[in-house]
């Protein structure tokens, strides 16, 4: 009898991490339980104080680890990863896989030696991005843009709401319009939400630009960790959980079925329990 396919907990501040879940389903064995937690009550994380986020991540993820007992936790959020991945690994024995801006990947594929990072304002402003640049792409000019509006547009795109090319171009112009921006030939996605806009980025950006989405690399790392374990398995059904009722529950319920979820719950923080969301 083969080993159980295992249990994964994926986390993001919103629904952007569902792009990583799509990649996990492509790379993990059939039957792998992938629970998803969205801290949508504090979305977007880039607008929150660092200390508050670290404490909240510790509480939220710790509670889910205790209840769902995942074999690996995927932090499908660049802000959370750059801020709290180290303290989370120090506290919990469960393996963690994080998402960070793919600066090293961009440097590997760039011919012009001018690379771009499209991320949230918080990710762009944190020292972690400079560290990645210094460590892995010191011979490249890094041009970054912290785009506050794109995460919202990505969530709308995931829900099949209408967005215009002009809204996306406003943010792309802020990247390619910077000094030497016309030389950018590789752009790394520094926010998991942007997966849902990647096709538009490719279509609207200058020709020859490589758009790098780290979702598949994150999924492969999670698969490698699971392959080295002997998961016990369980009979719990996988769930998508949120920390607040979503504003468009009906649309979200339809959208998550595309990712393989048929159950959506909202955490009741007051009772530290989970109550079913009627949709």
C-alpha cells in the first residue's frame, strides 16, 4: 500500500494564493488535501503594520496547524513570507514554503541585465527585496514598482468581473516608464494575486518581456517536501476558510469551484471556531 498523498495548508491575505493552489494541484499526487486560509479581514497585508501582521500570522497559522495538522504549510503571500517566514519556522516544526519575489530567476533569464519586479508597495519597500537583489542579481539593474491597485484588480478578475486594459496599463506604465524601464526584459511577479492578471501583462507589455510567476516553483518545493515524508493521511475533507465574510460571496463560491473547492467557511474569531458560510 502506498503512502498517503499528504496534507497541505496554503495561506494568503486574500484569494491570490489560489493561483498557487492551482499549481499545487498540478504538481501534487491526486488526493492531496489542500486546505486554504485567506485572511481577507486584513486584506491587503501591504497596508498593515509589520508587528501586527507577525502576531496575527503566528495566531492564525498556529491554530490551523493544531486543527488541520498539515504536512507542509505554503505561505502563498509575498508580504507574509518576507516578514514572518523566519519566526514561523522557528516556532513550528511543520515545514514551511514561502513565496518571495523571483529576483534570482529574473537575473538568470535577463539578457539586457535590467530586470523588473511588480509587487505591492510593502514588498517593494522592505529590505528583503534589496537583500535578494544584492545576493542574486547584483550585476543587474533592478526596477521595482509597488502597485497598490493590482491586487484588487486581480481579485476582480478571479471573480470574472470586468476590468479594463487602461486600469492595468496605469500600473505597467509606472514600471516600464521609469529610467531604463524600456530595457527591462524580465519581470518577476512579487504578489501571488498577479497570477490572475498574467495573461493581460503579457499582452499589454512591450514585446520580448518574460513574465515570471513563481507559483509552479513553490508547488514543486512543496511536492519535494511531501515526497520526503510519510504522511499519515486522514478522513477530513479539504476546506477553504476565510477570516471575514467576502463581499461577493456568490461570485466567490462559483469561482472557487474552478480551483476544486466546494466548501467555504468563515472563521469565527470570537469563539475560535469555524461556522459555515451560507452562500
